[in-house]
């Protein structure tokens, strides 16, 4: 499939963001994790929409990939600021996705 490498990175990011948001809900100090949870959820939604547009070969795909690069970068920064393993794993997946978006846009 066209753009399969980017789609794979997006799907991996979605999985990690959803897992991270859910795992954050189980932390002792949930108030400290609110921004992380919200960013994870937004990132997963934008990545999901981007996958769908890429699969359709939509004319809107490039604009969504640009937005996806932005939110994945922000999510990587947010998650990297936490010590939980699920946050570290999410930060890595988001950074790889941001890199894949950048490569697509190049």
C-alpha cells in the first residue's frame, strides 16, 4: 500500500498514545498526568484521522500529516517529561511518528 511506512508509524503511535493515556489514569497523582492524558488522546485522534486520509489518498492528507507532525512532536515532549515506562515508550513512538511525517513531507 502507498505510504505504508508512515501508516505503520501512525498506527504504532495510536497504540502507544491510547495505552499511555489509559495507564496514566492508574497513576497515584492523576492531576499531574492530566496534560499527558489529554495530549495522548488528541495525538491518537489526529493520527487516526491521518491514517484514514492517507489510505483514501485524499487531497487533505498532506495538511493532516503536517498537523500530525506538530502534535506528535508535542506529545513526545509531554511524555518524555514523565518517569513512567509507558510515557517513555509513548514519547519514543511519537518521535518516530513525527520523523516519519517529516520524511513524508520532504
